């Protein structure tokens, strides 16, 4: 059994918490007023907007040592909706990994709209969570949590692939914002 800590009580924090418990694993969720409470999970999900990640790392970086840290952010420029705010040859996840050298950082969930995590399907296809990271054991534990909830998880490769996952997440958001796909739909991954 895995124990998962989620920082952030918004759409994604709640959706991922539901997924964790659906699969028989345990979860604790922290809001922005819970900064004095320490995380106890083996897996810690950063379910906050990208601009808030630096605050979370500043407050909790030392607590995250030895843990699997899951970056789910889509680091868009929300003023222009026309670019990512991370370097073109990097990713939000790479920056988080550099800031947390004692953690095992993975990218996951950023290509899944919250509603598809709750529903478990995208237009009849199983919701597929793409997971990227350099630590096979970390990816396997997270994949197990997703699979236990009845969703698919696919290993998308090394941490370097986080850049492509962020590009996919970016494109999917622009399509939904333009009403070309719905916020409960988006990309499905055929097996
Ligand atoms: N929504 C989606 O479908 C979706 C899909 C893929 C990825 N994502 C990514 O998932 C992340 C969360 O998105 P969301 O839709 O769940 O956002 P949301 O509904 O706006 O929730 C954001 C949460 O972050 C918390 N928060 C903000 N600053 C914080 C801080 N400094 N310390 C602790 N908590 C803080 C907020 O707490 P307060 O309300 O107390 O401020 C809130 O609980 C984002 O990075 C987003 O890009 C979202």
C-alpha cells in the first residue's frame, strides 16, 4: 500500500485524492493554510499552480528529501496563453528536480483534465496517465497507484520527456480554451 500526500485542495488535488483512495491506498491533503503540517506520504503530489511551486519548495523542500515528488503542473503563460514559461530545452519538472536533489521527481497527470481522472474515461477510452521520470521504482509505485484505481498508466520515459508532456498539456489546454475539445475530454491514448 502507498501513502500519498497531496499539496493543493483544488480540482486536481481532489481528483487525485479520489483516485488514490479508490485504489485502496491512503491519502492526506494539505491546503494553503496547512503549511505548519508535515507531509508523511511516500509520494507527494504538488497539486498547485506552477507559480506556487517555488513557495511550496521553499516551505517544504527539506521534508521532501527521500520522497517521490510528482509534478503535475502545466507551466503556461496564462496572460498570453501562447507560451510555456519554462526554457524551451527544459521543463517545470527539470527545474523542480534540480531544486530537490534528494527527491525522486516524476511528471504525471499534466495531460489529464481533472474530470477525466474522476470519470476514469475519455470519450469511452480509459483515462491514461503518462508518467516520466528517471527513477524506475518511483514510476512503478505511482503507476501502481493509478492502476489500482482502474486507470491506465504508461511510462513515457525519462525525466527529459517531461518537456514533451508539458507541450502536450499546453496544446490540450489551448484546444479546450478554444472549445475544440471539452474540459472533460481531451487526448486519449490508444493501447
Ligand atoms: N485542472 C486540471 O484539469 C488540470 C489538469 C492537468 C494539470 N493541472 C495542473 O494542476 C495544478 C493544480 O490545478 P487545479 O486545477 O487543481 O488548480 P486549482 O483548482 O486552482 O487549485 C489550486 C490549489 O493550489 C493551492 N495553492 C495555491 N498556492 C499554494 C501554496 N503556496 N501552498 C499550498 N497550496 C497552494 C490552492 O489553495 P487555496 O485555494 O487555499 O489558495 C488550491 O487548493 C496546476 O499546476 C495545473 O496546471 C490541472
